[in-house]
């Protein structure tokens, strides 16, 4: 699958997954794609934990209460550290976002589906921290996102987006 | 080029570019890749301006003083709006970062090189705002990043990264 095809085919999948295990080599490929993303001043602020242990997945499901997690045969948890790139500036949000996007594309390329779950676990109830505790992640890392990984058991939906002309221009604001 | 190949081949290119114009259809493909990225609650906070006008490029070069910009036959400027996804939360940084990563991959797939320039224009001297003024971008948009686009005239360099084992684990922190 070409990069453009993966980019076009990717969508946020929130349905159930087939009961098919994900080979470790695929989880490695997905994580390698994530780690290949750039980071501000090469600070490499993003780390990853793939979860494919059924008992752990069940515990994480109980925290998130998301049906999609219940059936996912694996998930990838995204950890970040607010490492300073220079002076007082860190680009950790940009770093993990680029890593997540790479992983979403690798997931699609390998025939799986996923969804970027972030707001659900970084809210005031701090579900991400509870997930991190289950995975024995120390306090200086934040678990900001997880990606379920599996074969879709249901159809895909694509959200409607504004037309190209409403968001992309040439040589000036709203110019063609 | 497969998605994984584009992900592996992508690197931050800061050298000079060949004096070869970028066809509009390629700039469109790159921007389409950017706009295909997900956004928090589909808020579509990212907009793009491709610049291929020589006079404008020269003005932008004078602002950034980056040699790579001097020779780039085109660049894509990334605009963002801090649109609320829900309650008080906006995911605009995540949104534009995912869009940038998609564009970097599309650029590589098309045979060009680029680099994510953000810190250089979002610092206290607010170069991004000055660039936005040249492009007649209203104040409610922030110009946070630009991507030069061109054919590399020099060799590529790949930064050294920590080994996989230092950043990616299974079923627990630093577990294998």
C-alpha cells in the first residue's frame, strides 16, 4: 500500500474487532513506524508500550469502559516526557502526535484498524494515569494516548470534511 | 513507495534544493495528504497555504534567513485555529502535527525533501506572524510551521536515534 493510499484509507474505527491475535512482528513494525517520526531537536520524547496480554487488556478495558477496547486483541499506549528541546521549549505534543500518525498509517498498511484515543484518558479523571499505573509506568512519564489494534469486524465510516478549497490555498489566504 | 518505506526514508533535510519547479498537482497532493489527517472531534483546525510565487518566497526567505528557504522552489505554510473540540479542550497542536507528518510522507513519496520548521518561527520574535502578514492571514489564524518542498541538491543525513529497546516495550514499562 502506497503512503498516499494509507493516508486516504485511514479512518477512526470505533467498532468491534475480530477475535484474531496480532503477531508480535506486526506490533513491532507499528512501533518502529512511531519511533521513526521526527521530534523537536531529536529529543525523542515519545515511548511506547504494546499490550497484547489478555488480562492486562481486560484491566485497561475496565478503566476506559470503551467497547472497542473490550474486543481489541492489542493496543499501543503512547508515553511522553516533557523534555526541553532548547531554553524553555518542549515539542512533546508535536512529537507524540507525529509518532501516532505514523503508527495509524502503519496499522492501516498492515490491514488493521485503529483510532486515536487521547481526550478520553487525559481529562480531569486522569484515566491515563490509572492505565500507566497498571503498566508500572513511573510518574515522570505521561500516558497520553492509546491505539487499539485489530481487524475490523464491522464496516468503516469516513467523517465528512470541508472541501479542499475551504482549507488549502496558494500564495495567500483564501487565494487560488 | 509503501507507507513504511516513506516513514523510514523521511528525514529532516536542511540543505539546498535543485532549481526545479514543483508542479501544482504535486502541491495539491501534498496538501490533500495533510487535510486527510484526523483532528480532535473532526474540528479540522488546520489550514494550508502553498507558496510557489518567487517574489513571495524571497520575502519569506528575508524573514526566516534560512538558507534552505532561499533555494526552495515552494513551501507549505501551516495555519491553525484553536477551535474547541469540547468543553475547554482544543487539540489543535495534535491536529496540525498529524497533518504535517502526513505531508512530510507525501513529500518523500513524490521524490522531494523537506523539514518541519516550527520553533524557528513561533519564538518570541514571532516570525510566523510576520510571514502570516505577508500572506494576508487574519489574526485569528496562527502560522505555526512551514515545510520547504523541493528536490534535494545535496545528500541526506539521518539522525541517530535510541535503539528500539530503549523506547518500546511489551505489557509493561521497560518489559520485553
